[in-house]
C-alpha cells in the first residue's frame, strides 16, 4: 500500500490493485488505511459522486433533489413553474447525501442541456455546493422508509432540507385513498422504519401513513400531477 501513497489514485483503485481486483474492500476503512501508512488521514480519495444538474436562468431561489432518474427527467422536461428558479439535481438515491459532495473533487457535475449552460449559472451552483451558500433545499423521492431516510441523511449534509410538498401531496392523497402497496409486494421488506426525519411536514404528514397504508413509488406520478399546497 505504501507504494501507492504518493500516487493520484482513488481508494477503490488502490483496493483493486491490492485485493485481486476487488474494488470495495477498503470502503469505509480510511482510518485503517491511514494507520497502516502512519498518516493522519487516508491519502486516497473516494470516487467522485456523479451529479446531474439542470440549471435555471437568472438568480436561483432553491435546490430540488430528486431520487429517481425517470422523475428527474420528467421534471426537467416539464417546464413547470413549480420548480422555476431551482437547481434540479439527481444523484441516485443515498449518494446525494454523501458529505464529500460539499468538497471540491467530491463530485463530477454534469449540466443538462435542458437548462441554462452559462458560466455564471454553473458558478452559482458550485458556489452553493462548495461554499455552502444558503438556499432553500428540498427533496422529492419515493414515499417509503428508504425515501424518508434519504431525506434525513440529506439534512445531515445540507442543513434544513424539506420534503417537497408539491411532489409529496399527491402521493399522500394516493395513500389515503387506498392506492399504496405493501413492502413485500415491491421487494422492500428490508426497509427499516424511521422515527423522524427532522422535517416537520414529513414527520407530521408522511411518516405516520407508512406503517398502516403502505408505500408509493415516485414514478407513479408525472410532473403535471404535482401541485402547490
């Protein structure tokens, strides 16, 4: 391992070299790596997280993280005023909550052609991401325990993240009218209940429904079904 210490290799690249092509052996073992090398910190960075971002024109008013790729695509193509002025971001589930996102080099950012591609708009997003400029941040994903846990972990990385009500309200209505599915019907038996997310809307209006009424996948709803209030 010491032979790689001064190289610009990622942690999984080092793992692959040391452990017969297995890239994940050193995941979450940075402390052990540092101890073996006699260093204060692990010298090998984790793989950058890929962020897909659609930028608004002009001054941004908020950030919307979307859990699922299909819903991200539908949202960014809709042209709806509900997300006007917002950075719309997709990072595949729990990856969006990784703390390394907020460090330069922790993310590979891909800007979508459906949004603005100007240098000023890109700089505005990166100032928010890396310099922790304050903007309202929201999350919209599946209405299940896993989705609520993503919301909770996003709050640990990005502060006061709220469940995005225009997306969750029709999903909540769907549950209340008997349209949900049980965890076992969608191979979600392993999802663990969550006592609270820290978001008052999610904790008061969404979590209490999951134990008794089941789950709803985000992809069930097209963006035209989202609403204000």
